[in-house]
C-alpha cells in the first residue's frame, strides 16, 4: 500500500533535496560547456539493432587517474522499419579493462512510433540523449560507449536503425574537477514493490520534487573554490500509466490507453546562503504532454554560466525538479533500475576563467 500524501510529505521532509528543468524532446537540448575541450566520436555507417539485447554502437577509450571525472554524453537517432510501436533506449556506460561496467549506466528511453510518424523534427527519426558523469574509482584505462536497445510485444519482424552522422558520443578531454552527480532513487520498471514516485489522481500525489524530498540524502554540492561559474543540467524520465501497462504499479493505472498526460515541470539550481536558505535560484519551466504511444518520455534541462555569487556567503548549491500533474494519465518518475541503470539524473560542472 502506498503512503498517504501527508505521511509521504513528512517522510520526505526528513530526507533530502534535488533538481530539474526541461525542453521539448524533439529539440536538441542545450549542451553543457564542459571545462576544457570535448571529443565527439560519430557513427560512420548506419547500424541496425533489434530486440536481441543492448549493442554498443560507438565508444572511446580514456586513461584516467583515481577520482578523475569525465562528462560522457551520447546521442542516438534512429529510424524504424515498421509503423508499429517499438521501445528504444539509449544508454551510456564505462567499463574497465575486464569489460565490467563501472558505476551506473545513464539511460533515456522512449517508444519509437514508426517510420510514418510526422511529429518528430525529422519525420520517422527519433533522437534520444543520455548523460553520465563518470568518475574513475582507480587509475586505469576505461572504455565509454553508447548502447542501443529495442523491444516490442509485436510479433511482426522489425528493426531500428541508428543513423550515421547523427548518432555520436562525446567525452570531455580533461578532468571535470569537483563536478557533482544526482540520481533518482531505485524504481524498477514494473514497480512490484511500490517504491516509485507517481504524480496524478487517485492514490498518486498531485506533485513531487525530484532530487528533493524523494527519500535520498540531501545533496548539497560545493562549487570549486576557484570556479567563477557553474553549469547545471538534468534529464528527467517520465512514464505514463494506462490501464494494463506493465510499467506501473496496478493501483496507479486509472485511465485507458490514449488518455495521455499533461505535466508542468520546473528545474531549479539554487545557491544557498549561510543559514541554508535560497539565495539565488536559476530555473527553467515547461508544460509537457506525454502520450501513451510514446509511453516513456525524457525532458532535458540545462542552465550554463551560472555565476557563483559571493554575496550569498557560501558556494553551496542544491538541484531539484518540480513535477506537477495537470490532467490526464498518472505518470511515474523513473529512477535507478536493477541498481545500475539511472533514468533520471543531474550533473553540475565547474567553470574556470
């Protein structure tokens, strides 16, 4: 049984703090200006992928010192061989010399709605972005790559095709000193244990904070002492909960497929004063419609060149994303799946003059 809103808010008040902000999924999100240069590795030939499991399309090897961090960003653009709905995931991960994944993977997912879809910026072409702050636990060589996967319940044959030139992975060339990472708590796909956060009607809350009051410890990030400014970004994954879906707890499935959902989103990156209260707030806001055909939908937020204001008396920041249900389908806020795949996350990077 899920907690009542009041009990949940009380538990959240004792717990933690977070971030958020969005642009439309079909637009390229504003890229963070990493400290130093960035190398992009581009897919040079179209590559098909189907439901046989995740496949690495492109990647690059980096040699890092212990504790060194790099921003890894991947763009997967794909076409479909069918008009049917096919699930699509873009994930970025880094592996050690033994091929074992180190830390978490960062992923974004959405249903590809078919080659005849005209609502994408380029008809039939669905782009997804994923961002990871990778920190080496020990000195060594690591390979960071873009993993593409597809899945469908349709019995028809199909494949998705990653588009050459438009599919790429970027890795910062130098260490991102003091960079910060946020991720949402555990939330499995089917949510059999009721651990996920929902916004909507019925048993769901009308609104929620991501990275803030979500049950994780409050992350108060300290800007580097020499940083003159910072960049902040968040990727927020939402899932609609139509009747009969396998992606939400049964008690959250109120409406038939096709109802869709409308939510208001607000990303905030807040510099605190010495008393722990907000001193300067930098934000983005958007109203978002998430369709049941898309089902999984990611919103991207990015604010760059945020000055570190000495008048605040601290260099402490918190990140959070406000999610408010407006109408329609209940939505789930996706988090970490299987302990290794992060679907909702944020990054803060120091900027040095």
